[in-house]
């Protein structure tokens, strides 16, 4: 018998039954071809409003109980790994999920992982000068840095505030600078889309 999922926070076209959510979890793990933490999967799906958080947690627990998923501990992280029946589920039933949901789920996860990797490498360093601090903000790329900017900051407290805000959302800083210099928003998508081009 079909079980209707909670739909709070799910946009029209999102998944509203528990079996669809289970299929999506298996589909994602199968196509990502790597273990994934529940938190990262949840963030990717929640940012697109594709599933309800509580239903996703229940679906993952059910898949673990049935053996379709197993949990692998790496360092301090617990990652979800697809079992044999999970692979079968992904292969047999993936086309029953709407194409738009499949594409959004994978795209969101990959964008979030790329953003996370870039944000881990971003730097906001400062050093004392005679009359204040010199601060350098960097967004690295594969070759030339995407952004390297040095500015004068009068106090250490202000340096810490800038550092915190920059590392929290470097894309916002990048977009604001482009907007100020060109008068245009970034065209279509995020800087992470543009890095792939």
C-alpha cells in the first residue's frame, strides 16, 4: 500500500511518497558513484525542496534496515553506501522518477560539493601594518585565482568580521564585485557553473 509522505517544504513536482524518496536515494548513490553523508544528501535535496527532511530520514533508515544501504565510517564521518539491492532498485526503477527531479538532485549535490571544496580552499588572511591591517581575500581556481583582492582594514576586529563574512559566502562577495565593476549580475547560474565551462 502506498504511503503518502509529509509534504511540508516540498515544491510542486517534488517527491511525496516514501517509495519515490527511497528510489531517489538509491538513484543518487548509484550515479554519484561514491559514499555520501546523510547531511550532504539532505542539504542538496532540501535546497531544491525536492523532499521533506523527516521523510528522507525515514527512507534512509528503512533502506539501511532492509540492507539496501549500509553505513561506512570514515574518520568522523558516517557515509551511506549502496548495497546490492539498492543497486537493483536504482537500475530498475530510476526511470519511474521524474527526469527533472533526477537532474535537480544530482546537479544540486554536485554544485554543493564543488562549493564546499572551493570554500575549504578560500582564504582571508591579514597582517599588521603601521596604520592598520592589510587583508587579502582569495578564491582559488585550477590555474589563476578566480579572485585575489588586497584591501586596507583599520582594526583587527573589522578584519575578523570581514574574514567571517567572506568565508561564509565568497560567491556573494564575488558577485558584488562583478556587479560593481561591470554593472551586471553573473549571467546564468553560479560562479561554480562558470568554472566548469
